[in-house]
C-alpha cells in the first residue's frame, strides 16, 4: 500500500480514516447486542424465564379449564399471564448481569474506551435490554396460549380478540419495565449480588408481609399496590381483563407507577454513571 502522493491526498486519507472510525449510537447498539447474545448467562436466564412463565401460565390455565367449578373455568384463558410474576424475577437477574458482569470482569473499562460517551453506553444497554426482554415476555405468553388453548376447549380465546392479544405485548412491556429497573440498579450498585437482591426484595420478598398485613390494615394494601411487581400488572394486563383496578390506584395510575419504577432509577443511574470512575 503506497502513501498518498500529495499533501491534499494525505489530508483526505486522514479525514476518511477519522470518519470511518467515528463512534455512533448505531455502532454502540450493535456492540451491546453482540455482547448480549454471546454471553452464556443470557441464554441460560432466558431459558429459565420462558420455562417458568410458560409452565405456570399454561399449567394453571389447563387446571382451571378442566376444573368442575364454573368460576374457575371462566377464568382459565386469562391465567396465561400467571407465570409473568415469576418470569420477571428471572428477567431482573438477566438485566442486572448485563452491566454488573462487565464491572466484575473489568470489561467496563474497555467499553468506555471504545465508547467514551457514557450516555451512549447507558442508552444502548437500556434499549437492547428492553427490546430483548420485550421479546421474551411476548414469546412466553404466546407459547403459554398455544400450549393451553387445545386443553381448555370452549374456554379458549382466539388471538383475533384484540383485548386478549393485549396479554402478548402487555407481558413484553412488563418484562421490559422490570428489566430496565434491574439494569438501573446494576449501574447504581455495580454489584451483581446487590442489584439482584434489591430487585428480588422489591418484586417478591416484601410482598409477602404486606399481603398478610393487608388483610387487616388498609395502608398495607395500598403500599402493596405501589410495589413494582403489582404495579406492572397494569402493563401486563393492558385492558384489565384479569384484574379490576378498584382499589387505591386506577389502572392508568398503576401504569404510571410501573413506569416510574424504571424511569427514576434510570435517571439516578445516569447521574451516577456519568460522574463515577469505572
């Protein structure tokens, strides 16, 4: 390869190299997608997520559909989303690992060297995580419907029913919301144990005592509705087929609370990530 023969040609070659090597958000997205799909933990947690969501959803739908009690058979088709509460915990683990794994291995320094703009790193990770989690939720509910429909006979509902089909994209939105919350916790704590522990506490552990207390205390019932695991049901069930929102929160208010559970942590994560050393 010969050097440019004139100063003008040399400048044009240098400029072309600079342009070709320019970091863009599209390249950041491709980088994050490459890292996500080449990690073994991604596919292990994804498999666990889908298995849990499908087995619980389809299993409960089949049991209800074959029940001799009419009130249970009437609910059979709507129970395909019953497994999302457990699937969301696995999604939270997946999302936390996306960033805490980089901190644990030291790869975050290579990431920031390749992509100096930290806002691009956070936005790219958030978008890839949300999209992947959305697909996990949507495909899981679609499989739960496909498996359970033949077993519940006349109680099955066709996906041509727009409200019923809302469970598919609603579950995707719910998974994406929980994944973004957990990803933000990962950025904040930079620790796999810390991020996953807090996510599990918020999604599962704290709901147990509040559920017990809600039988006697109204404040406990209201507080339970504000937790992410309960509020995100407004996204998972976008047309209120399986649950009526007649308590402390209306349906639209619960949806806003669910969004706040990932928007606020993401803002905090951005502030901390942009100011803290890797």
